[in-house]
């Protein structure tokens, strides 16, 4: 059952490595997802999917399947996925009845992978796939009924240098992308639009809480479950972001 927490607060989740240990887990995840053992196709949610090199592999984690099952796709409306990877969530949004789906990724190979899967499942006509760092490739003022990002939750130090495309799917240097996603995301919503963040316990909830507060955002947990990733229990959370009313302005 989903639970609601105090404004701008993500409750601590199941035990996970802390500090540098999380960063080390991230390095292992990059190697696993970027290694030569990935299949060229995989099955998920009852469908077969293309998977090309240098793209985040949904077969190695439960996150893509869980978030895709949990999201409330706006039937007849518009959906934006940030960090689309292989395109599973965006394609499922189109198959679920979204009339307009936009998928963006900073990795050009992920853009190509999503286009392949959109064509494979016959939804290319309702999907637009863009090479973009978060919202950069979108038109000014463009808005959506639902915006979602399965985020790169492991916080990397400020001196971290991205040298491989896969690192963008795992690490967020200084949580700059998380801050920007929340800060700019609310402006990308239609009047009744909803902003979602896929998070997990390998991330830094304290840092996320802090930046959400600075951005004037309240985070509410909509779904949660725990799975094992190797020897580590990882708790996946679907969070919804909403603006916090400034009480001083109405005083």
C-alpha cells in the first residue's frame, strides 16, 4: 500500500550500502550493464524487446518492470519519459493508449534502441524519441499529462568524470540532474499533470529530500517494494512530486 510522508521527505528504505560503498556498487552496475553478456533481445511484460550495446539492460534489475507496472499512464493524453533506455516504459505507455509519447535520453544509443522497439511494437506513429539531456530538446513551454524518470540514483562526487555512456544511467554527479528534474519538471506539466520519479535505496534519500525542499517540491511515495540485487536488498520507490504552497504568501 502506498504511504504519504511529510512534505519534502522520502522515508529511509531498506538497508543498503552507504557512502563510498554505494559508489562501488554503481561501478559494478556499470560493468554489468555495459558488459558483453547482454542478450540482443529480452522478454518483459509479456513482450519481446530489442537490446543493443551501451544501453541500460532492464534484464539486470526489476526497476523498469516495476515502474512500468506502477505508473498511471494517461489514456488519450501525453506522456514524457526522461532517460528512456531501451524504451520499454515509453512503448508501453503508447500501447496503453497514450495519444502522444515523447521519450528522451542523453545516450544516443538509447534513442536508437527506443526507436527500434517503437517500430517493433507498431507505435512509432505516436512516439517521438529525442537525444536530450533532460528537457533540453523539448520546445519551450511544452507540457505533458505525465512526466516520469527512472533516475540514475547513485550520487557521484563533484569531481567524477563521465567516460562511458552507461555511467549516465547509474551515476548523478552531485545530484545535479535530480535537482534540475524537480526544479524544471513542474513547469512541464499540464494543469492536471503529474510528475513521477523512480528511485531506490541505492540513492541518497537525504540529499534528495534536501534538494526537493530547496526546489519547493513535496515528494509522496506512491508505491514501494523490496527486491534483491545480488547480495543487497534494494527497495524501489515510485515517488510523485508536487509543488509546496508557500504559506507565507497567503499570510
